[in-house]
């Protein structure tokens, strides 16, 4: 009897030991699993945070670019910061100048009286010299060295400029202001080709301008305050005509020189559909220039091939928009009244719902740009 009892006790002890060892193994496995899961979650959160910071910094850079394009270099006088999706991006003015696309830095003597215009293969700067003249410099886009430089004798200062092709040459139309007068000057690297005095109220901060040629070869400038109504000025004669376009768009010259809008047709004013952004591209991949228009609520595309306007306005607020060649195409992100996010992308039959795979969609505000698989 005692022997049997001892055997049972030994068997029971072995079973308890096995159970304890099994429990320890399970606990170790659970601990390792929890630790691994925590590391995976932390790593994923780090990636999301880094993506958030990167996208917010990119959006802040776009915001700074838009601010400079609308208000001129003087908008960067002092420190600036942009708060986007919980990330604060700060900019400090270190030096004044204009940089090339790939490298190079061109000094600007007076950033507050300077206008910089990318014009084809050149970068054109207009700088007030402080002695009743404006210095115009054409920089080569390849060597980043000045190719042409001349001086315009005037007491007025340049406030805006836009590129176009004039008689087959790269040219710029610049807006000068001073003493209650506005002067439009068309010039190439050979100097001023045309100029005229116009109404002093045609250009204001935030105005959108674009240039093209009339059928007789005269340089033309469209000026609009962001609505669908504006004016087109002849830079040789000073004559102007009212020009309009459908709601959700604004009159503009396309990159191929054709004008979107009409001086003959009457358009009702759509002041509520203020244009936040205008940009060109071949959005439907047909080899013909198109134009995109963004308002607070809609994203519209004018097809240069069919002359149709394709519009997306699902009912929410347009938060971000843009085109990434080879990846997303032209698309936009709306915040719906319900708080949900909705993406739409331009397809062959109009805008369709779009799932931005591998795109962290929070934090984008304004236009985004990129190429390949980089936003």
C-alpha cells in the first residue's frame, strides 16, 4: 500500500511539474507575442507619424509657395509657421535669392521689389534698383548663368509677371505699379516689345494672371480676381474686353496659347465659387493641354481636346487636390458633411471613387505634387 501511494504521489508531482512548465512556456510565448505586437504597433505608429510630418511639411511648403506667388517675396519677411494636422512647420528667412530647378542660387538685391518668372528654358528676374530703374535678367536654365540683362528706366515697381511665347520667343508680361498708374510691359531677351498704361485697379494681391497672343500677334494679358469673370488686356493698345467662363472656373490662357473663356458670351457671376488654384497638365493623356480648377467645394477639368468641362463636387469641402504622374492621376480629397473622407479621381468617363492605396491621406491641405511613387 505504501509503495502504491508513493507511486501515485510521484506521478502527481510529475504532472504538476509538467503543468507548471507548460504554463511558463505559454506565459513566455504570450509575453513575446505581446512584445512583438507592441513593437509592430509602435513601428507602424512611427511610420504614420513620419508620413504625417512629411506630408504636413510638404503641404506647408506648398502653402508658402502659394503665399509667395500671391503676395510676392515680401510675404516671407520674418518667420512663418503653418499648423497642419497637428504638425507645426516653421520657416525662417535665411537669404534672399532665387534658386534653379536642380542647383544654383541667384542673388536678389531687394527681395521686396523683385518678381521671379519661370519662362520656358529661362528664369527671369525683375528687380527694382532703387534709382528709378528696374533690372531685368534672363538666367539660363542649364548653366544658371545670366544670358541677358538690361535696365528699364521707370519709377514704378514690378508686382507680378507671367510667361508666354511671343512670336516664337520666350517672353514675359510684367505688371508695374507706381504713382497711381499701372503699366503692362511685354519683353523678351531683346528688350521691351510692347507696353501700355491701363486702369490702376486691374491688379490686386491674389489676382491671377496669364498671357497669350491675339490673332494679329499682339500680346494679351488676362487678369481675374479668382472668380469666373475678368478682363483681357491688349498690351500694345491698352484696350480691354470683359471675359468670362463657366462657374467653378476662371478665364485663363492654356500652355499652348489658346484661351479658355469667351469675350463674346455672357456668363453670370459665380462669386461664391472662388478659384483657389489653377494648374495645367495633360490629365487625360491625350497629348493636348488641359486645365484644372479647384474651388473650396469642387475640382473641374477643362479638356483641351473636347472642350468639355468635367466637374467633381460630391457635396463636401475640397481639402486637397493634385496630380502625381504615373501614380494617382488627377484626384481630390473631400471631407463630407458626415465627417467621412472621400477620394475621387479623373477617369475616361469622368470622376470616379478612388482608394489611394498606400497613401496616408490625413494632413493634406491644398495642392500636392510629386512624380513616380513619391508624393
